[in-house]
C-alpha cells in the first residue's frame, strides 16, 4: 500500500486459513538480514521484522471499512512490539 506495507490476498480462503498463512510468512521472513545503502551512502544491515493484520472481505462489502480495519490491526501489531500478526 505504501512505504514498507504490502497487501497479500488469499482468494477463496477463509480468514482463519489466511491468518495461518500470514503467520507462516512472518516466520519465514522474520530475522532475515537485509542490507541497503542509506541516504548518506553508508551500508546498513538490519534484520527484517513482520507485522500484519488479517481480515476478510466479502463481495459487495465496503472496501474502505475493510482497509481501515486491517490498517488498525497492522498498527496494533506494530505497537505490540512488531513481529506478530493480528486478526
């Protein structure tokens, strides 16, 4: 969606299975090293963290309400210390 945020869509998947898949994805990427060059040209090495929110969207449901809900869940996960997925 922006910055370091991404959206994963699991079509035909119930919210519990999407939650399980998101937790597995978190476990897979968390702790992986990442190296990048900052604005000053200095090489920086950091460990990847993963915070996520999972919700379901039904056909004809208001997309704005769904995106607001999952965004709140994402920020709760970040505020809770990162490296977690909330549903």
